[in-house]
């Protein structure tokens, strides 16, 4: 890869890693549902001027089924799961458990896409599973069991979407699918937001966190993500999976004063090794 592609990849990981910190800040004030609704509208509106161009607009009808599925499974549901989880979990836990997406993708691809699983991949899955158990240990005060489950549900949604696109939508335009799915994700969750209006006007730090989440971490980051896939391919772009948890831990420690405990360190290392072994083996198959 060229140096500018490496820079883009690292910046993308840093921005996505920061999202968990801003979720942790904004969710208690706005509420998870309202936060996700506004976040998706901001991101969707950022994409809208591009999507309304004729060359993209004419693809809307043929892409609609995939847009609708991604709106639920790649945006509304996982975003809400992580926002709810943030109410009883540190941001570093959200980032680490989000990293299990790569492990779940390997499992789903085996059953759904009939991908072969090597011994090395199986070892990686086992390491990752042990890492999850370590993090969900009741002794880990950085999260609750319910919050951990919510994160894993969100990660499963992302894994589902990765396999779905490979199985049914690999020939469709990624920009059109991702852009419209954000806007429709916001529309789908809007009725629930009406029943979750905050009791008071949000604090300044909440508003700034929302703007960062919607415009930068979701809108601009996904624009960069699509561009990076076009330049270096989906496989190389997927290496961002390794970096997001590391940045999530870093930002949480610096800005939220979250402690990096021994349990978190062990769980993170086991999951990272699991991702590495399963992903490196997958590239060889």
C-alpha cells in the first residue's frame, strides 16, 4: 500500500476508535435511542447531496432490498446496542467487544458461505472466545453482563452484514448501500425516538459529542472507508479491525480516565490474537 493509504487507514481506525468514547459521553444525556437517531440523520444528510446525483440515484431501486437490510443490521440495531451498553460499560470495553466482529464473521462465513476453516482459524476463534469470557467475568468492574451481551449482539449484526454483502450484494455499489442505509436507519428508529425525548436540554459536551459521532465518526469516516475499499480492496481495508480497539482503549484512558486493568489487558490480547490468526489464515485460503 502507498503511504497515503496507510495514513488513511490509521486515521480511520483512530476516528472509529473515538466513537465509543463519545457514545459514552452522550448516551446518558440524550438517551441511547435519541442519540442513534440523531447520529444517523447527521450522517445520512452528509451523504444525501452525493446520493441524489443522477449516477447514484438511478441505482436506488435495484439496491433497495440491501439498503433496507443494512439500515437495520448495520446501523439502527448495532448502534443502539452499543449505545445502551455504554450506560453500564466503559468505552474501552465497547471498543474491544466491537472487535469480536471479525471472529463472528469467520463463524458465520463457515455456516452461511461455506468457507473453509483451517486449524489456525479454529485456534484463533478459541482464543477470541476465551478473551470474551475473560472480559465477561463478574470480577471485571468495567462492564456488566447485560452490557457485554448488548455489545456482542451489535458485533454479530456487523458480522451478518459483512457476510450478507459477500453473499448477495457483492456486485452492488457500496457507496449507495451504505449512504442510503444510514438515512433509512434513522427513519426506521425515529418513531421510537419520540418516546425517548430527553427531559432537559443536552449539555454542550453532549451536543459536541453528537456532532462528532454523526458528522465525523459516521459520515466522513464511512466516506473514507468506501474510498479506501476502492483504492486497496476490502481485504486490506479490513485490517482496520486490529486498530480500532487499540485506539478505543487509548482514547478512553486519556480523555475519560478509564483504567486499563489486568482483566481488560488479558481479554484484549486474547481477542486481538484471535482476530489475527483467523484473519491471516482467511487471507491464505
